[in-house]
C-alpha cells in the first residue's frame, strides 16, 4: 500500500508543479503531511538538507521521503514518480520541435539569435572579470596578473603546451596562483 501511496503522491507533485523545485515545496508539504510521512519539523529540516545537497530539491525530497518510508524501492519509486511527468513533457516537446526545427524560418531565427547569445555571454564574462579585478573599488594588481596569465594560456595554450586546457585545469591553475599570490590566509 505504501508503494501505491508514494507513486500517487509524488506523481501528483510531478504533474502539478510549475516553476521549479522551490515552487514544488508547498505541494510536497501537502502530500507529505497528508500521508503522515513526516512531521512539519522534520520536513523543514529535510528541505534545508535538500537545499545543501547536489541535485534538484524536489528530487532530493522525493528520494528521502521514499527511502524513509519504504527503503530503496520506495526511494526509486518516489523519485521516478516525481520525474516522470516532466520527462514526458520534455519528450513531447522534442518530438514537436524536431519537425519545427526543419522550418527555414525557425532556422533563420535561431541563426540570428546565436550572435546575440554569444554577445550576452561575453558581456557577462567581461562584467564579471572587471568586477573581480577590483578590491574595494581599487584595481587589484594580483588579480590582473592572474587574469592575464589565464587569458594567455587560453588564447595561446595550444601553441605553448600543444593542447587546449580544460575548464577544470584552468580552475585548478587559478587556485594555485591564488594561493601563491595571496598566500594561505
């Protein structure tokens, strides 16, 4: 019986939640409290834990509640139930978009939007870079040097080291330079 309740309860959450995980919290609360799976206090703690763990909050909550009520199978069932409606909607959209993306007018609109998206990303990157180079309104020379070194490695990395640096390598390199330039504090 608990499996059917988990299936129906979290299927309802998955079907009627719009606006993301935080928008799902009131519906999850209603379902969880109506079935008596958790107390209000324990649910509040689980929301806090779900916010602090990787993954969408709605899936984390469903997995926890399913696990606490019916073990591993309950966790799988609750997680599947909360994800399945969104999966079906996305699948339907992909099927409809496949034909729509063949339309020459849609192709033209998307082609025209690409430079705009690149520009927005570049403007955001430039803004964040300029903001991060300042400390208390003053240009931080150490930040400028780190940014220049990373910029040179990105632009000329292939010529200097015979391959492109991955984002992870750049992050690790910037962390090492931060330790060297700023010291461990």
